[in-house]
C-alpha cells in the first residue's frame, strides 16, 4: 500500500474495506526482499532476546509448573520447550514457550501499543515454522508480520485496553500471532481474514493479576499463540469467522475498549510495509514492567551523582504519566509491600527503593531475600507518586525521581525517554550480553554461543533446525 493510497484506504475501512482483509493481504503478500536490512537485523536481536528469556524462565518455579502441567495434559510431542529436553504437541509447545518468554517480564515492549508483541510471535515462528519446514527468511518475515500487526492494533486502542482492565499482550497478541501463523501455513487472504474473525472469540487477558501478584499474566502470550494455531486450522477447513473482528459492533475495539475511551481502528493498517514498527519496539534492560525502567535509571543516577546515606532520605516521589499509575502505582499499600516477585516487578515504589539501596536491579533483586531487604522496605514506605503532565507516555515511558533529604536538600533526576526505546536503543552487543546473562542460568557458555550463532544467521538458514536444536538442553 503506497503512501498516496493510504488516506483513501483508511477512510474506507468502515465501509467496503475491512481491517482484517487489509491485514490478511499484508501478511500473505509481504516479500522478504522488501523488508529493510535494518529491520531484519533488529528482528534477529529481538528473537535472540526472547529465546534467552525463555531459557532463563525454564529454571524458575512458574516455568517448571507450567511445563509439568502441559506434559501431564498433552504428553510428548515433537515441538521443543525452551531450555528443556522435552517436546510437546504443537499448541501446548506454543503455550509453554509463550509463557516462558513473557514469564520474567523481561521481554520487549512496543511503547505506543503498550504490548509485548514478540512474546507470542516468536513461539509461532518457532513452532509453525518447524511444522512447515520454513526457511530462516520465511520465519523472520512471519515474525515481523506478527510484530507489525500487533503493534498497530495495540496503538489503535490508545491505552483503552489497560483502562478497561484488559491486558493487550493477550488480546492483541492473538491477532498478530494468527497473521504470523497464517503466513507460515500458506493460507490465502480469504482464509486468513476468517482466522482473524475466529480468534476474536479466543482473545483474552485480564489485569486482575495486579491485585495480588498472580501468575496469569505470564501465560497470556502463550495462550495467544496457541489460539492463533487453532484459529488458522479452523479457517483452513472453511470454518467461518466474523468479517469485522476489529471495527464491528462487538469487535475488538467496541467490546474491549468501548465508547469511554475512543479507539482509532484505522491505525491498525496505517503505513503497513512503509513504516516498520519493529524499529519502535523497546528492549528491556531490567526484568520489570517497562513503565518502571526510567525510574530505575533515575534512581541509579541519583545514587551515582550525589553523596547521601539511605537514612538521610525523608521522602521519595516518582513523577509518572497519568496513564501508567494503575499498573505500577496503585494500590499503594500493596505496591509498598510486594508479596512476591511479580508484585515487585509492577511496583514503582520497589524498583526505586531497590535501585537506591542495592545499586542495581537484576533477577537477583526478585529473589526472596531481596524482597525482604529491610533497607528496601524502609524506602518503599517513604515513596509516593504524582502525575507528571510533561510525561511522554505512551510514546516513551518517562520517569523522574525526586529525593527530599532530611537536611532540606532536594535531589531530582529525569529520564525523558526510557533506555532501550528507539530514542535510546540498546546496542547489539548489549543485547547479546543480556542473552548470555539469561541463557547462562540453564546452559553452558558454548551451548549459548551456538544459540547466538544460529539466531543471528537465520536470514541465511535453509531451516530452523540449528536454532531448535540449540535451544534444548538435552
């Protein structure tokens, strides 16, 4: 779709052209040769990052319980589970791997859409790609289809999903994953349009986990990927789905956003194949909700630049965008006393206090002894928040930390754009180092190097075999 035709296409989206048809045409018609080299290079790094997080997650309690449940339910299969010697049937492997990739909340985020698009696109790329004997290029193209579609659909909601209590990674990821799976499966545009209609009835994701640190958010992209495989299988047999799953009367936006927070469905297809949202996906330097990252950096910078003791701090204020507060600031009583690691990852109070007290925020800071650190808990009780009218949210996740000391001094540091975003991207070597930090928890350095080499050579690989072999620990 060229730039000149774009306005007319968007204007017609509510009449004769449907969003699902346009997205299906994009997914099936995209040529690898038309994807810019910079987009391909970035995509490989994001795939590597996701695999590293999935490997690390396989050693955590939630990962083990997820895997045990699915093995007990489904039995053995040919599709690898990251970081294990196990295989599962296709849909169960997609659910397991999506849960592992998202489970540490360390995976990438499209800032404008507030969505973890890769966490459902990568499992589809690996699983459906294996089934279809896809080349590395075809797998990367399908992954990009998923990221591009999910990012745009998420942006179109204008933060409305979160405001209604829905998790867009689960809701939106189901559609992006369906488009990726459909491309890999060789579906035609008509079939893929129906698949999007079918997956509307499977898309889900509640933010209720925020109330008590429950594990359900972790499984949302896995469920999205598994649902995508089901929707595509049904559509290929001629199963009929709704024609207007996005803009319809009970479609995605009307049902999950509603009139209180008007969405802009036309953004779902804006500049497809011209502007690459992959380049706007932010990489996480910290294992926590992306809304908290600027606050970690700000607290660490204050610690580095100024001389003070923790006992000198009278109060701490986090200045944050209005649209972020219900996720990482409220209810303040539980944010100040996280009950588990997941609670802590979604507490701006905890991440600031931990950065100030311990001088870092890594997976170690989510272990039980860190959660009970009396120095940290003393600081969380001194932490509150206020709305920052100058926040760049949702384009960027700004954050400012203000320390008021008992001697009357006020120290402040502001991060206008979160590190890892397109404005401040992580370098390739930083991403590879992050991968090794994660993968090293479950495999040897030589084995991890095999994964790096296989993923970064995907665009030259005839199959996914080298990657699939390297990610298993057998």
